[in-house]
């Protein structure tokens, strides 16, 4: 049987042409379709379809499916990976390379890479987040690294600690600094047969750093409140100290708030030593309130002294320290004596205070936690004076009454404790002298 399309001969029972794939219609062939003789048949040429001939395609599939090809590819990939790991490990075992990588990361502000190069064996403070935050803060305040140069080391290769001298230039500075960088060999850790070195940054930690502030203050260090567990009594009275077991060496942001003092918002450097709050400037409202309190205490004490009242009954809040309280009572006793009659009956029998003003505008700063209030005042003093004259005087051996207006200054010392002002001392009182 011949194919009606290509003219090639196929078997009699074929349904499709084995050469061109066309269907063979036997009925048409019986109806007189003349087959093309095999010798005269036109060769079939398939149109180009972009696909390879079936035989070529089969050969390619055989190659791809060959287990030898894939075995070779896998072996080559493994060898490349091993060689790459070998040279990477060898490079990472070079302490100077690690230090260069660390310094490059600092210059480029790549904190992830920088942290991967460091180790802090004795610090509980350093982790990825705290390290990054410290470096960001350092750059923010103009202390970031811009250039560096590493000198060769004289330390024997493979030592546990290898030291390098590093010349560094910080942002905003024209002067170069020199530091010693310690490259520490990691015990029990190796890249294959190579040692692992990391930059030791225990020197980046300042241990047992103290922050001393006025008692009653709230302290925020680098954006977070300092834990109360670090608080202890300061050596100076009316202050407290936060004893920090660890703090990063370098710049820090500190904010201090207090009910009576203006907020302190500063940047300090640990190289300047422990921080102690000083020159605490009082809020205007606090100064005004203290002046009113001092004026009230002053008048109350003079009233009590004139009436012979015990100090405790005047209702004045004082410190509880026994020595300070004894001094206050001693000054008050002296004031009471002014109002007592003398042996001959002379005495002050009336006083009227006026023009009480703040002589020093109630010191704007707290000195060692204390505030001295100086009160200028005028007082009209009425006195009964015994006139003992040796001359013939109409008023001899009789009392005369005099009135004098005097001016003087009284100084009262206060401390702010437990959210209120407490009287600590009375420095001076007027003695109504003419």
C-alpha cells in the first residue's frame, strides 16, 4: 500500500504512514487513486519547526540522563566549594586580615560585619544590638572612624594574643590617634586546620562606672531608664549613685529630670571620669515656692520665740539628723533669749516685720544638694528699757519706751528630700541691735 501524501510504500495493514505520519485511506485507494511509484516518489522534507529531529533529540536525552555526567558535575562542584572554603579559612585565620575587615566595616558603618569580627570574653553587656547602638551613637556625635593604618606586628604567628598598632582618624578631627588592637585566638575553635582570630573589645568596656545625681532624680541613659538595682547611697549627702558594672567606653547620652531642677540633657564621654551632677539649676516655680516657705518659717520662729514657744510646736518641718536638729534648736534658743527680760526688766515687747525679700533670689543652683535662702527684712522693734542714770535725771530709775526700725538678714538652709523642703540650718538671725 502506498501513502497518498508522500507516495512511499507502507505495509498493507498500516493505518498511518511510517514516513510522514499521514492517514492511509484504503477506500480512496480502491477507488482509483493511482499510487506514485516508489522510484518516482517525491522525497518528503518536513518544514523547519525549531525542533531537532527525533534521533538527535534522543541522543541528547541519553547524554543528559547519563549518570557519569552528573557525577562529574557533582564532583567538580564539591572540589570548587572545598577550594573556596580552604582559601577563605586561610584568609580568615590571618589576624591582620580580620583587623582590616573590622576597620573597613567601621569606616563603611557596616555594623553587622564589624560585630562578626569581634569577641568580648569578659563582658555580659556586648551583643549585636548593644554593639550596633553604641557604634551608631558614636557616629552620631562625631566620633566615627574615617581612615586607619595598621602597622605590622612583632608578635609570633599563632600566639594567643597578637597586638597591632593602629593609627586612626575620627570624623571631625584633624589629629590622629594611636590605639593597640588585640587579636585573640579563639580557644578550641578552628577553620579546618586554621586558627580563628577575632578583635578583642573588652577594652571597649568601662567597668564599675558611677553616675551620681541629685537625690530624687530620674535618670535615662542612652534612651533607657537606669535599673534601680544599680542605685546606692552616694558618698556626698543628698545624692545617689548608680554603680554601673559595665558601660561602653566613649560617648553617651544622659537625661536627668527632677521635681525642683531643670532637666539636664547632655552628651558625656567616659574618658572624663565618673559622672557627677553639678550646678543643678532650680526651676522658677520651685524657687518661688521655697522663698514662700522660708518666709513663713522665719515669721513662725520669731512669733514662737517672742511667745516663748518650744521649737517643736511651731510646726516647721526639719531634717531628722540629730546634729542638724540640735543646731537649729540652739539658734532658736538664742532668738528666744532676745525676747526675755533682763535682770533689770528691760525687754522687747513687740516686733513688726515688713519688706521681707529674697536677698539672693534664692540661689539658682543647688550646692551639694542644699539651698541657702537669704531673707532681707525690716522690723519695727518696741522696747522697754530700764533707765539707770547716775545723774540727776527726771527719768532716772524708771522705764522708758523706745521704737526703732532695724534692717537685717536671716539665712535659712534647706534640703529637698522625699518631695518636700526640710529646714537643715539657721545660719544667722538679726539681733535687733541699734
